[in-house]
């Protein structure tokens, strides 16, 4: 497997926003088979030290999310720089090539902005290897709500796994129509 579904939980929606967690899973886009997983929470203090910010509206939004989603973010937070290095190692050691996200202009862009706060930190993928789930859904005329959701909403790893199931279903729909 070379494809990785990537998801962030954040304190904002713009590049330069503080990050809360990162989840990723290797997968087969055609079958939905899952491979190796990565999950890490990121400490608020390390994001603040890196100059990343919290958006007031997003802070309010988080206060309305499930207790399970909020509690999960408090488990073993690590410094941002540590998580960056651990994720890069995970991606490289497992042969990652293409990175998928629910919006190629959100998760990868916010991740890249966070990496830019540190010297010599770059995404482990090339910009041309970024894939967008929503494009697949649109082409397939697929609604992700058609897939039963498992796990906790706004848990980065659970969100990534759900997005894998949706991509596989959407690609199956395209193949069936061909």
C-alpha cells in the first residue's frame, strides 16, 4: 500500500492554525483495505511556541463537540516537532507515496504551514501526490452519508478510516457504472 488517508483536528481553518491531532492510515483505494495506522495528539503549548494560533470560533465549535472527541484529544499530547518527525518516519518507513485528505486544500495545507515553523521540515510527499476525497465523491455522484459511520466524529484516525470507506465505495460506484 502506498496511499495514506490523512486527517487533522485543528484549532482553526486557516494555515497557521494550531493543530490538535493527526491521524493517518495506509489503505487500498479500490478495496478499502486498511493497513498501518498513525495517531498522535499535539500539545497546545508546542503549537503556541511555534507561533500557531487558535481561532475563537473554532474554540467555541470544539466546546459543542462530543465529550468522547474532546477527551481523546487530551491523551498523551506530544510536542508538535516530535509528532512531525514521527509522522514523517511512519510515512517513509511504510512506503507512503500518495496522501489523501477530505479536501486537498485543508489538511495538507495546514500541516505544511505547521511544518514551515521549523527549519528543514517538509511534507514527506510531493505536492503532485496529494489526492482529494471530495473530487472522487463528486465524480461518482456519491454521498459519504450513505456509509455507516464507525468510531468517534472528529477523532483524526476514525475520520481517516471513514474517509477510506467512502473513497472505496465511491470508486466501486464508478467502476460499476463503467
